[in-house]
C-alpha cells in the first residue's frame, strides 16, 4: 500500500505521506487562481479574506481571530473564493443552444465550473431550455403561483451561505406567507447538536471560543476531518501541540490534517519541511462506535477515582453536586457495561481506552471538538450527550480552556438558526414578531429537510423556493427524490452558479441569480455590509470586495423583498424597500427581535474578533428543565442499525468529502490527502475485507443498501481502493453515494441523515470485469 498504483485509465492511487498544509497547499492555491482565470484579482481579494475590513469566507464557518494573520485563509477557503470570483460567465447565450436534457449529462464539476450566472431565466417546456425573463415579470409570476398554493404545500429552503440579514428576511417572508416550512442545511449536519446540547447544558451551540485554545490542557477530537473541512483550525491545534497539549483523536480514517501540519505561512517551516505533530493518540474507532468508546473512558475514570480515594479525586464531585442532575443513573449504567461489549462496539481495545482516559484524568481544562462523525447517526443525539457527560464528570464546562466545540460546516449555517430559520415555531419570539412586523407566526410545526423530501415524494409539497444550495443532489434517496421533484408545480432557485437542482425542474421553474458575498453590494443608501455567525458563536461583519459578475444581479435581500411583496403583500408591516435600501435597518430589526443576542448590533458589528452571543453554560448557568446540567444516559451502545453478528456480508458505509470539494461543489477529481487522483467513483476498504469478499484492489463493485423496505438502492462502477480503515467499515464520496442513504435512516430525534453509517452489501460488477 505504499507505492503508486494505476487502477484504471482515470484512477491513480499514491499514499500521501506529507503533512497537511505545506507546499501542497501552495500548489493547490496556484491551480485555483489559474482555473478560475483570476491570477491578479485573486491574490488581492484573498488578502481581505477573514479580515476586520474584509469579507467572511464563503466556505467553512471557523472563527475569525481578532488579530488576523497576513494570510487569514486556508487552501479550501481560497478555492471557494476563486470559484466565486471567477471571470467565467453563464449568460443567456449559454442556455440558447443547450437543452436541459443535454446539461443534465454534465457532471457536478463542469456545471459549476461554467461560471457565474448573470440573468434571470425561466424554463421553457416547449424547447426544454432556460430562456431569459425580466426581473419584474419573474417576481410577478412566482408571486401569482405562490398565492394559488396552500402555504404548507410550499417549502422555503436555505443553504448555509446566506447572511444574517437575508436569513432574517427569508424567515419573516415564509411566516408572513403562512408557513414554518423553513428547513436548512443545518438539518443535514448539526441539527443533532441543536437537539442534544439544549437538553444537556441549556444552549444550542458550543461553549468554546478561540481564546480557549490558548488555555486548554488537553483536546479530545471526535469525527471531524480538520484538514479538509476547517483547515484554519490547524493554526490553533498547532499552537496547542507546541505547548505540549495532548490531542486525543477518535476517527475511523487516519486523516493527514489530524496527524501532521506544516504552516504554509511560516517560511522557516516551509524551507525546513519540519511538521508539527497534531494528534498524540489516534484511535481508529469503528463508525458508530463513539458512544461505546466514551462509555469505556468514563468506566476507566470511575475506576481511577475509586482507586485515588477522596483525598485526590479524579471525578469533580463538587461540580457534580452543585451543577448537575442525573449522575447516579449514568454512573450505574457505565458500571454495568461489560468491557467485551465496549470493545466490540467501539472496535478499540481496553488498553487504548485506558490510555485516553488516563490523559484526560491528568488534565485540568479539556476541550471536546467534534463534527459530523458524531452527528450523522441514528442515535447521534445520544452520542453527543454522552460526550457532554464525559466533560461534566470533571467539570469541563464553564471554565477557561474547557468546553464543547461542535465544528459547523457551512459559513453562517449556525447564524441562520439564530435569526429564525427553523421549522419549530416555539424557537422564535412569536409575540415580538407579531408586535414588530404584524406577522402571526403559524402554530403548526414546519418540515425538516428529510420531512420536506418525504412530502415531495408523497405529493403534499407542491413548490420549493431555495435560497442557495443544491438540495436535489445533497439529500438522501436521490433516485427517489429526483423523479418526485420533477412533479412539483414550482421550483425557484436563488443561485450564483448553475447546479443539478436548477436542472431538475418542476412544471414551472426559475433561476434567479444573485450577488455573491464577495461582491460589492450597492443600494440606495450606498455600499452595504452583511453579517455572519461563526462556529464559536461570534458575529462578524463582511464587506464585498469585487465588482459584480453582472450589472443585472440583485442582492439576496432584494430578491427576498420582491418575492415577499409579490406573494404576501398585505401580511406584514415590514418596510421591505427601506430595508433593501439600507441593511443597517435590517440589523436594527434583528436587534429588536433578539435583543439579548443582538443589542447594539450596528455599533458592535466591526468589533475585532466579533461579538459573542451570550451563553449561560459558559458561566455555569443552565437553562434546562432541571435548572442544572444533565447527565443523560444512552439507551444503547449501538448508534445505528443494530446488525446481527451473523450478518457478515454487511459492512457500514461512511460518506466523505474529498480535499477537492466543499459540500456538493466539486472543484476537481483529486483527494490529495488520501492519495486518490482522477476519479471520485471509489470505495475505500480494509485489505482484509477486500480479500474476504474475494476482490482485488481496482475491482469494480456495486454497493447495495441492506434494507428490507422494498426499494432498490444501488451505486455501481466503484473502484476498490485498499485503505487504512477499520474492518467492517468502508468509505465512499458524498454526494455520489447519496442514492444509498434511505430517507428513513436518520437521527431519531433530530432527523439528521445518518450518512456516516449506512449498511450496505458489496457485489463484484461482473460486467465491468
């Protein structure tokens, strides 16, 4: 497994043995600047990325420091920026000679790589083409269609990139129209967090800030690939590692970003090629085995505390007595768990878990960082809450250098929820919304993303309005959702670039192109700023930097305002036009609606490092039903479908992002850190599993979902790649493997798709052989 292998005409595999960052990141940046034809504009714009007077990255949601580095961007953030400011354009002439049947044959990469959309377009059924339409005509016709539908038959979806201002307006528009159908990309990833943390500690978001990294004694890291998903965090991890802070990682695959890092911004490191060790203990837990691993660590802590005695306790008994509820039940459940079951479920040895627990027991302030490796499981809420229990055992919430740190994916996906993008009417201040805007928030709960797809399939949803995103491509059960999507009456896509969802149209379909975040937004009162919330709960302002891709592009706030005026003209007292003319008025309205978080919003918008939302748990104030932090005992060590031991032919599929993508945006066909080049149609398997299934590396296989619901779910044409992954687990890329994920395979409480553990069977593709 240590040499270059040519597995097909387009697939080459060569293990990546270099650190993350380093010259590989520099070369990647150079390719991005050339690919998007911005060799001169790009570097100038990148210098303003994540700066106080610049723009917030359109990629991940990681925090922006008060004292930024000269280059405050990462490899993937640079890809996202050049991708958006590309000089390539998709004009009406582009569509003139391309029927949608032809464009649907394009892959995801080439659709978005075609460039920025420049004009509003309407699908013409007779010609099967998108044709130009005037803005006023588009708004009028969409409004007429929406007025003809029942409000709860319409879904208003939001991707993570919309600003706080646009998201706030969008939520008010939907509720003025008459529905709480406001699913968003949070439903797809960290809704598990939003359900788990309020029950445990009384807040819906993490408790850590950037400052905690400089004060922590230890970091526990679960299910998050920092090198691909949030590379700027590597700076904080590198500094902590250099201070001697142990970083204990639990992740099925060994990811280069979690092993070693060379800072591309440090000339000495680049010249000497001297990497920093990131992880001190690396535990390759089986997918879905995190709850068992955490219970094993807790079991060791109880034993260590009993051995130490009352004079030098390992458990923080004072904290537990004063601040927690439910300890006795949790402790009894941990004691009852047998080591043989913990080892079987986690895929880790007792010795390994004792090593992790001993490091934890000797650290004073510990941070718990996690990603979708914990949230995208059927019992992900229990897993997150069990991890919180581990923090509570030693009082590691509410003091410097300690706490819970969920790493959100898309920029501002957390902020959208903060300003009202939620399907749950009880999560918004209904009385204030009625008082301030004359809107009666509907009482009926809206749909999550999974529920919206179910209703699209059964026909009870008739229209979808999308504020960004590529929903058809990103949701589970793609091959069931897509045919149903085509039966919708109306689909509206507010986009910057062409994608699969815009092509899979309803009876009436519109593309409404908008300004991107990096573009200068001029309105009646002058140049406008927007704002976002990062992963650590800090709010930041953002200024556009480049000229718009087209003079015909309105901003997201203007498009939302025009749709609201067309579809719900008398159902609110909102001065839509005044808000569009001056975004500071939108921020004043946000502050009036959510004063605890956003008081003096405009005055605080440009505070270095952002201003932090108040979080009671940081001060050991617990806004829970018990008034305390809650130990919540998991029902089972199994976090997904509980497979029988005799089901030896079934393996658990983990869906992954590559180094060459962000969500459904595919920048290229390479996954540098995993050494895979030229193709995304691969399946990563342990060598023993390859032999066990009588396959060879390079064999072509079909994966079939192991489910007895009468639906055939298969993805074929996948090349087998030998990889360092736990036996019984395999991995493939998202969204290519989405057809294998049933809609019903989701987190039980949060309805987050369980994409990190899909039971599948592997079958050799005889025809390909």
